[in-house]
């Protein structure tokens, strides 16, 4: 399969270390592209729910692939989110082409873009983190249940369904939260003079123009790799939401490619690293 050239890729809310993460699908995608720049916009590794009992090889392969981009000199910027907030103490860390920070202001084409995860707009996150963590556990359990339901549906020859999407779409407060999130991000970006505002957090892939009394901005959200399996791509001056379709990757054999970073991955103990992060108090 020929790799696609992409000027910029934005990925968020992968939630490596949870049952709901579609790591194999993400690995398919990462192996199919040749990006000039990558932005990982938060919640890539789910430190909140990390457990030594669950860290599949497919999750480790995603980490290896990202590290391979770094060793190849591709600029990779990791922006922290709420589920990997423990990394915020290392903000502005840089190693080779890898940069770790909390927010980013860059030029995309000839326009200014403001990039951040978006949990700062979440009232629950700011004032009741214990409730947000409890909700995350419930969400992950729902995704696991959804996997079982979809397995049964496939055996019956029926289409898959998303329980979490149905719940979100049926609860007015959830819809209102998404709308408020988008409006708040857009308003702040307009005030700061940005042309683009790029977020994650709400697992809702989107590209749309938002107007206020003070101006207009293009709001973009990369979605997630739990429900939507989506990313943002910018190439030749055009933004698009990428959505994963299994049929597009029928010719890819993940096992045929030797582990590209054996020397590095052999020394990298992700489980040990995450244990240390969880043990130390955040700043």
C-alpha cells in the first residue's frame, strides 16, 4: 500500500491503555501516511485508567510507530490532555524532533492556528476531578460492553452500533455541552486573532466555520480513536476529517514489518514509566 503524503496530521484521544482504544486501526492509519508534521493533541496515553494488567502489544506498537516518526526527524508535538495531565510537569521538554507542551500556536499555511486539548473548558474537570474520573471509568465500561454487543450483531449479520453515540445524541445536556464547548473555543480564538482553533477532548470530529459579533474562525476537532476513529489532515491548503474504514487497509500486513525501533523500544518500559508518573504528585 502506497503511503499518502500529508502536510500535517492531528490526532487526539487515543486512550492507549484502555479497552476502548482501537490501537490496531490507528497503527494501520499511521503506517499508511507520510506526514511532514504530527500533533498529538492530548489523551494519547490514558494515565488515569492505566493498569499493568492491560497494556496489549498493539498499544506498544503505536508508541513504537510514533517514536519511529521522531527518529526519522518528523516533528512530533505532544500536547497534554486531562487523561495524561501527569505529563504537564514536563511541559516544554524537547528531545530531537519531539516536543512536549500544553498548548501550541503555529502557522498552518498562511494562517495562525491555536491548538490545545480543550479540557480547560470542562467545568467538571476544573471543579470535580473525582467525578470526571468516575465518568471515564463508566465510559470505558460502556465501550467494552459495546464491543460485545457489536460482536453479536456481526454474527447476526447486522450493522455495528455505538451505544455511547446514541446516549450522547439522546441527552440534551450532552448536545448542549458540545455546542457550548465549540462556541467557547471559537470565541476565545477570535479574540486572540487566530484563523483556526484546533481541539480534542469531546470525541466529536468536526470542521466548521463559527461566526460571532467579533469575527469568524474555523473550528476543528480531531475526534478520537475510541468511537469515531478519526483524525485531522491538512494537505495542500485543505483541511479534512479523516475517518478510518477497514476496507481501505485490507492489503496491509502489520506483522510483515519488523519492529522498526527494537533498540529503543527494548529500553523503553512504558508500564514502569506510567507507574512513576502516577506515583508522583502533579504540579
